[in-house]
C-alpha cells in the first residue's frame, strides 16, 4: 500500500471519520460533489480509493489467470 494512503487512514482514524462517506455509488458521489465542502472532499477520496481497489483487483485477477495458463502449458511439455 502506498505511504500516502496509510497516512490518510491514520488521520481518519484519529479524527473518527473512517467510513463516514459510506458506500461509494456514482449517484452519491455526484450529489456530494454538487454540495461541495467536506462532503465533496470525502466523495473524491472515496472515489479514488474505489478506483485504486478496482485496479488492484483486476491486476490480481490477471496475474492469477496468467499463472493458470502458464502452468497448463508447462505441464503439457
């Protein structure tokens, strides 16, 4: 995990704001961005974390599927 994410998490734990935004949906993010202020900051942060998590999951799935195909071809030889 990147260092800045750890620092952000620690800061949120100190302030008691972990999970304040709730589930990140497109509709909820759009509303919060329109309202502005603290809600907008939380929405943007939640959106970025969701994007990072999605990328990490896709990368993991790709590596797993790639490993499976390589192990199959190696066993045939």
